[in-house]
């Protein structure tokens, strides 16, 4: 069994989609732990209800970004994960932390990268007037919201969209592509060459 640790900061709807897919599709993988940097993250209760260790490592308890990342890393590593999944984990990570999980840490970002990095991606998309928007699953590298792209989904931007309606349409796709991308990882089907991900055919 492969071991997955999921990091969240809030409601954890992507985390729920991943837990659901792992159970329904009987993944050869176990969600070993869910860790939040916020004590009030509502996703923690869902994980605990599903028998998954749900822990808090609160960034506010640490004097620096480096100290927090070191504490988080040692907590994550106590679960010996094959893969670390960032699912709405709202922290900029230090370079040593990212390097430690190189090739085994995924993130989902609510835009079609490389467009619209950072925060308020739906607002950015509306302001740019793009007609397609979406979500991206990528390997995490030192540069924020960059890194080899594993999966993307596009949705139309409608004339009467608000940030909320657009976010909801994108989120629906996130819940499809993130579990699918993780499944490819745990099945050993992803390889990266020159920053480009190749998804190998299932054996
Ligand atoms: C998602 O839109 C994700 O792409 C972004 O933060 C949001 C988290 O939502 N990184 P949830 O906590 O998974 O519901």
C-alpha cells in the first residue's frame, strides 16, 4: 500500500473527493494522515470521521516560516508518505521543504497554469476576460504555482459569471482531476522529463 498525507487549511472539499475516490475505487493506497495548519479547518472533522488521523500543526505557533516548515516536515515524515498532497493548503513553502518532497508532492491550483498564479484566480480570470478558465494539478517546485503539469480541466467563462459562480464551476472539475492525477501517481504512471509530465498507459 502506498501512503498519502494530505495537507489542508480549510473546508477540504478536494480532500473529501480524494478520500471518496480512494475508498470507492479501492486504491492500493492509504490516506495515512490529514494535517491542517489551521485548528478550525472544517475538513479535519471529515477525516477523523473516516478513521484518518487528523492533526493540526499551526503556523501561528512557530516564530518563522522555517521553523514551521521544519515542524510540519517532521510531522509529515512520521507517517512515511510516498506522496504529499496539498489540497487547499494556503501556505507559501520554504525551498528546503519543497526540495525534501521533490517529485512526490502535488498541488491543485484553481486556474489554467501558467495563467493566474497566486490568489484570487477567479477574479483575475474575470478581469482578463478569458473565455476559458479551469484548474491545474502540478508537481510542487520552489517557484509558487509552477512545476510540471499533471492534469488540467477547462470550463467556460459565462457572461454573467461572478467570482463565486466561476469558482463553483471550476471546483467541480477539481474534484474530478485531482483524484485522477493522484491515482496515476500511485500507479507509478507519471514520469517527468525536462519539466514535462508524461502519463504512461496503464499496464
Ligand atoms: C481550491 O479551489 C483549490 O484549488 C485551492 O484552494 C481551494 C481549496 O478548496 N488551492 P477545498 O479546501 O479543497 O474545498
